[in-house]
C-alpha cells in the first residue's frame, strides 16, 4: 500500500508540473520543484518495486528539475 502512495503522489505532482509549465503563467519555478518532488516519489516507488529502468529515468527527471529551478531562480 505504501508503494502505491509514492506512485500516485509522483504521478499527480508530475501532472501538475506539466500543466504549470505548459500554461506559461510564470509558475515555472514551482513546476520544476514539483518535477523534482515527482522524481523522488516515483524513484522511491521504482526502487521498492525493483523497476530499475524507471528508477534510472528518475535521475534524469531530477536533474531536469534542478536545472529548471536554477535557470528560473
């Protein structure tokens, strides 16, 4: 059950991130913070479920979130 919580919180934060960045309303920094949060949450889910490919992908999403936050700050 805990694993599903990480999965769905990660999905929800990724969806909100995508909508904020796509809306181009000046909330990009918040969006990139959500991307970083999402990558951690989905990364935990992937680690617990031994989904190594998804875990690997989350490192790149986390990097993109950090780069985005640095560039918009």
